[in-house]
């Protein structure tokens, strides 16, 4: 029997995420052009040879070798890790230091990266770089709550363990349309309350209602609930001392889109009008308030945080004073809706069961911003 140990020619999505700013890693995406343009790893390079690789045809890759650096480690990426493994093997045979990213873009969508928020005590940000979704652990005195969790519950249990925190509740700032909520499953697993505004509860009955002006006690401190409708009728923001967890109401570069509850133009305009009022409510907070949003649209800011004063200077929609101009800008600037958002909403509202298929529904680009 041979005792030869086979070399591991794979790289985890977590390592790729950690090394995105590493000049010694070249991410080579071999998927078809349309798939790549719809959703990709920031900074990756596309050689569209997926169909060829399925047939073990390496003509396209061979013709593209001049585009692949030979003095840099390469992480090949595809849909599920099969064709990228073929590409990496082909490259290694020609002297390249190439590996295949495990599980492809499906694995990329499951990556969670944590950040501590400087100058804000008791908040850990949990970012999913593959989907643009952001969650939070808010904690004090050994107790914590998870805000806007994904369905990958172990990520939050691990973060809480690292901070020696007992999770006492799960909170959703709104009924999500872009990702399947882990709020109810997490609450069920830990036998703790799941908080949601009743306006966004759909057909759910197993939740704890939170409304404007309520507080949720965490240790010796409290989260303050601010009703900020617009993205959804029941959207809330959560104030934690000098920080504001703004959910999908307010982003760094945009605001939440108001068309995922009803796409009729009248409904969209009504949602945009509510959103305008909600932004006016948040504008009354001190300029030093640190805004912690529920999504990101680029890789430039980590952790994802800025002050309300800076947002009012740099976010065109936040500083817009005309209600009519704001509404028109929102209506005219709407991007494509999130993939499968009606089914995702149905799961989050309790209209459809949460099954193993749910994870696949949310993979793809995040489109929850207004523009």
C-alpha cells in the first residue's frame, strides 16, 4: 500500500476572501461571460471557457495563457468547483501555481467575514462578500443579539462563542427579499425570541413584535427601535448608543429600494415617499452617529461604517431636499430586482417552508439598493 500523500490543490473560499487585496493571488474565473458579468468576485479576471472545460476541451485556456500571470498564485473559480479544478490542473502541468476554489461561487456565497467596529463598543459586523449582506452581533455584559442573520447559523454561534456571549434574541430589521432569513431558525435553535415589526410579519405568528419606540434590553444597555418604512412597510433601524444599525433603509452609497413589496408605480412612489420621511427622521440624529447598514455595494470600505454627517455630504439621496426630486430619482434609478425575491419573501413570511433548496435561491448579486 502506498503511503504517498496527495497534494491539496484546492483553496477555500474563506482564504480567497482573506486574500482579495493580496497582490500575490490572481483569481481566475472560468465561467461563461454572462454569468460572470451578473455576479463575480471583486477583482477577479474572467476567461469564459466554462462550456469548453465541461467537455475537457482546453483550447480556449491554452489560447489565453498569456493573460494568466506565471509568477503569482492562482485560484481558479467556476460554478461548483469542477471545471475550475480541470483548469487548475491544466495550469499546474504547465508550471503555474494553481488551485481550484472549493465549491465555486456556491461556496463564495456562504463566506462570512467579521469586523469589529472601531469606537463602537459591543458591535461586531459580519459581512458576506459574496452576497453583499451584512449582519451584526450586538452585545453587552455577556448577552448578545444577532441582527439580520443569514441561514448559516454556525457563523453566528461561533462569533458569539469567540466573544463569550450568550445569544438572547434574533432580530430582523425587516422582511428580507434578497436573502433567506436565519432569524427564526436561530431563535428556534436557541429557544430565544425572534423580533420583527408586525407590519412585515406576513403570515408568521411565532415572533415577538417590536414597534417604533420599543427597546430591547441587551445586558445593561438597550437597542432602541425606530420605525423607518420605505424599503418595506415594517422596516426599522436600531439605535445602539452612538451607532445606528440602519438595515436596508440607509446605505453608504444609496438607500433601500421601495419596490419589492409592490412593483406598481403607485406603490413604488408611496414607498419612496415613506422612505423620504424615514431619512428625514434619521437626519435628526447627531451628525456623529455611526451608520452601520445592512448591505454593501463595493469593497472599498471595511468595516462598513460611516457617520451620518458624512453620509449627508456624500450620499446624493440622503442630502436631497426636494421630495418630488427624490421620488423621481428613486423611480427612474431602480435596478434589476434580486433573483428569486418573491420566493425568498414567501419563505421569510412563512408562506413557504424553509428547505435545503433555500440556500440556492439567494446566490447571486445583491440588488436591494435603489440605484
